[in-house]
């Protein structure tokens, strides 16, 4: 690049793994280039080329700006630059790997291992925020609770592997019917709860019924035998007096209990 301004403009168009820049340049200095690089990619590694008079600025950039290193001009040979670039790329790789592992650990901490749905803790954390947002913006919200009918019998007759297959199937079908903004959680062994923002009760009941029918239409095959699966669903919607997710959950549980008491394979609304 002919000057710092040209480098800043280039960085606005895309990110680079490593950026090598002079400290003092016309139009924009090395610190401006570093800021543009970090905006494009926070993990971009910055190497400053600096003369002795501006060495203090390079050291400050290392301390305060997350730059990787500096090389004092004139540097002995190109191998010094190449070695510095290699070390910068290695640090970038390690930092990105750390980010990946951190996200993976967070995913494991917040999801159910069998289904990938949110666990209860993560569901309540996210759900309470959604309820608060719904109240604040006076938006509709609905909740669906789903329970596999006669789940204990499935486990008893076909084994726990069959039970796991049924749970995984239900989670898969839920995802197919839910939107990206809906929350899905494995609430208990064979019970799932879905929180549907910006959804009226009638539409939520339609979602629940589609899930119910889809499960019945896809009997899993276990040990060469098709296993008939039915689910019951309870549906409710947020009322003006509701101030917490727990209130919705309790009403959803009552609706689910009603569906069970009516013989199962039903959607009940309260």
C-alpha cells in the first residue's frame, strides 16, 4: 500500500490474518491501520515496522492495542520478518482454536447431549429474557409442552435405546416445525417445551398438532420392528397478568395433563 490511508481502505474491504505496517506514515499512521485491521477481524495479528525515534509508539501499541510484535528498521534480513510472521500466524491459530473450544464448551453446558435441544438451565435463562421482551413490547407469546405417551412402556418393552430413539425423533420433528427464533428444550426425560415469541395461541396449537401428527407418521424402526409413537401436547399463551416464564410453564403443564387425562394423542389448550 502506498500509505496508511490506502491500507485502512483496503482493510474496510476485507480482513487479513497478519498485517505488517509502518508506525509513521502519511495520511494515516500505524495505529489507525491496526484499528482498521482489528475492526475487520479482532484476531488479525499486527506487526509494526518502526525506527528508533518512534519505538515508544510501537511498544505502547503492543501494550494497549493487542499488536503482536514490532521490528526495528532496518532489520537484519528477510528471515527475521519471515520468522515473526510465522509466530504471528501460530498465535492467531491458537487464539482461534481457544475461541472454538470455548464455544464448544458453552454449547455442551447449555444443551442436552442426546437431542441438542436446550437444557432446563439454558431454557430458563433464555426464556425469561424472551418473556421480559414480550412484556416490554406488548407482543404475543405462546408455549407448547409435549410428552411422549406411554414412554415407560416403550422403555420397558423395547429397551432404553428405543426410548432414546423416540426422544431424538421428537426433537428432530420439533426443529422441523419450529422457527429459528423459537426456543426448544428437553424439559424432562420425555417432555419437551417450546417457547414461541410473537405467536398467538391458535397458531401455537397448530404447531403442536403438526408435531403430533408428524411423530405418529414416522414410527421409528427398532430391532427390525416399527414402534408406534404418540405424543400429547399442552398449549397456552402469555396473558397480560403473566410476569414470568414460570407462570406460562405451570399453565402449559396443566394443559398437558388435560391432554393425557383425555387419553393422549391430543392437543389441549388452556
